C-alpha cells in the first residue's frame, strides 16, 4: 500500500486477517504488525494554522482515500503518525481495496472557513485527476473555538480580530448553518471530479469532557448548546447529499477521558483507534 503523506509505506496485513469487523483493540493490538504499542513522545500540536507536510499526489493508478480536516485528521495526539485515525482507516481500506493510498489534508488550527478560503481549491486541483472513491471529513473543534473568546482570536490573528465572532446561543445556532453549508461545499467540490464518491462525516467531540474540565471554553455559558447545534447539522448533510454517512464521534468519545492525549484536546492512540473504527464501519455501509 502506498501512503501519500509522511511515509512511503504503512501497515502490513497479518496473514488471514480481513477488514470486516475490525475493532479499536484490533487496530491497537496486533492485526497490523507495524502498529506498534511502543509509546513515543506525543506529537506537538500544530500551532501555526495551515502548516502541513508537503502533499504528494498519489499515482493515478491507485485508489486514493482523501482525509480532510484539522489537527485530529493530521494525527495529532497519537504516539506515532501511523496510529492516527486516518492512517488506521487507510490500512483497513487497503485490505478491502488493495493499493489504496491516502492523501491527508489535515491542517492544524483550521475551521471550515479557513479550509475553504485557503486550501480547498488547491487540494481539489491536486487530486482532480486521481481515482478518489472515498473521502473522510472531520471539522468542528476549531469552528467552535473561533467564536469563543477574544483571547483566542487575539492570540491567533489567523482567526480574525478579537470579538469578531458570535458568542450567544442564538447567533451560534444561526452560524451552525454556515458550518453545514461549508461542509457541503467541501464535499460537492471534490465530488464534482469524483462522481459517486462515498463520504463519511464525523460529529464533533466535546473537548471539555476529557479530563480537563471546561477550561477550553471557560465562561461560555452557551457552549453545550452551540456544540449541539453544530452536531445537529451534520446528519442533515447525510439527508441532503447521497453517499454521505455519519460517524458519531461525539457519543463514542463522551465521558472517556482515557481516549485523550496529555494536551486534553487531541485523541491519544486509543482515541484515534475509536474514531478509525467508527469511520471504517460507515465506509462499509452500502451506498444509498
């Protein structure tokens, strides 16, 4: 199997293994020999938005899995990059469809506005001639962080001037429809070149419920309502567009502090394995 970002090769399949029914513990405990359990220092979260390793398009003859999103998609929090959920998913897809390559467009600090404004057209152009039957999309944490507080936008000029985003529940609910429209724009842009492409969308995890209390959104009384509004939009996209399936990362991660890395924001190896298994199950869903 070829890998487009970071590594020339990925997982080797153990004799006799098959893709169906892969569980998080399977992914972590030996189905793929190179998915080592040896812990190495946690990857440092990307602090500069838009910085991602150089993208190398996969050969046209391969099947290409596009992984699009923020630092979660980029593998942050995993002990090794091959334990990131997009790499685990690619390994499963390669079992089902040999010679599957991954093109990973996970940008630290990005929300959907950022991705559309700065990377979508380039990523689409670089993959338009490739065979892309599947795409995974995970955004939301940064979409929520953008409006949260002046401190966030003031510290990161990439996010705009302090106080320039909504903060109350009414505005947040209204803006959730912009989030939905952005996700649909991302999907339909790629699908224009890849008819029938299957897409899996992930719901947004609650990073205030991961062992660090509400500190990431401290003082924002409407946070839970805002998160709920955003997550409510995601299943609507599966109704609006064909071949779109939803992986409920929010529910699977909720209350599981053991799924998060020491930064209390990104998933650790077990958290990435959970996300991978959820997405793998949806990619096995028959097209509608």
